[in-house]
C-alpha cells in the first residue's frame, strides 16, 4: 500500500489562521519555519506546491483595519496589499534557504477555459523543471462571486488535480478530523485514517473555528473528496508546527489521512 511517504509531488495548503496571529498580524515564526521545512523537502527531491491563503488577512493586519472588510472592493484592496506582503516574505524566507518561488494567482476561469488551463499546466511544468516552488492563491483582487473558487480548500484540490499531485496536505488549526467536537465532547476521537469520504464523514464537519479565513472542516472534507476521487492522497493536520510535514514524509502518523481511490487510469491504489 502506498503511503504519504512515497509522494513525490505534494501540494501543501496553509490557511490564514495558521499564517496570522490572533492580533491579525503575520505569524513570522511559523511562516519562516514553513519555508525551512518546504525548502528541505524540496532539497530532498520532492516537488512542492504551496497554496497559501492569507492575502486578505495579512492585508487587514498591514493596513491596521479593525477586521475583515465586508464589501468586495474592501476585500480586494486588502488582498492587493496582503498578497504583496505575503510574497515579499516568502521570497525572502525561501531565498534564505537557497530556493526560488514563483507566484500564481488564479480565478476559476483560468482552469475552466481549456486554453488557459493548458497554459497554466505548462507554467507549473516549467517551474518544476526549473526547480522553483510555485506559490498559489486565488486572485482575490479581481475575483468576484461569478469567477471565484470561494475558498482555498477548493482551490487546492483543483491545483492538486491540475499538477497531478500524489498528495495534498492541509495545514490547519485542528489536529485532523474528529468523531465529534473536540472542545465540547470528551469522547471525540481523532480519526487517523478515512478510507473514503462518505456522507457520514462529511456530516462530521463542524463550523469554521477561526474568523480570519474562509474555509472550515466542511470545505476541507469536500476538497478531500474531490482529490481522493481523482487518485490523490489527502492529509488534514495541525500546521502550528510545520515540522509535522517531516513526520508525514518520514512515514509517521500525523493528522487524518484520507486514502486515495482507484481511478481506473493507473492512478490511485488505496485498496491494496
Ligand atoms: N484567498 C484568500 C486569501 O488569501 C483566502 C481564502 C480562504 O481563506 O480560503 O485571503
């Protein structure tokens, strides 16, 4: 049975709650550790894509706004400022470890339109060949209801399929999927492995735990369903210590592993 350890191409998604403090300001310690860990995985021969949220959250912090803007132009403006700051920090931090990053900002049109989709795949392919680390976000400054992915959990499943990743790893603010609400139910247990994302599994999702990002457990489970059905292994784990990625890549248990399904085209193989 293939495990996460064997994944050569991985997509790592990090959420706003992991990248920012409760104050709304950037969590520099965590970001720099994430850059160090991903750089080392890259140096060890893995192909890494980072799907990073945080544009709006970091923009809110940098502009000293009281909270997330409620109107679209406000969010778009915060994202324009925050995306710039995010990439400045990633470029600096990955650069300290001798690695190169490239920014890709996407809207749904970019993957729905066949020609743009093909161009996008070509860009990813060339970035991998050049040894650069693609960093992806939704293009929040131009994105509106009609063309948005909605949240970066959905976006990361789309990206994982686009680049034919072996694994998609969500770094979030909970340890994984529980059988109940861990803060309210003493009996709630972490599920180490989910063989298939069924209706019963989807029903385990509670509401989003943070007000700084958009997604929650339900959007991650929906993304896990889409990715596993496309033959991609998925893990939801706690991003408070980005070193958890080493644990996973060394083949040790962490978070909840959603096993990929057979796709009939050679991808997948969770049943073995
Ligand atoms: N694209 C949004 C941002 O960078 C995040 C969306 C999400 O939290 O899923 O702020």
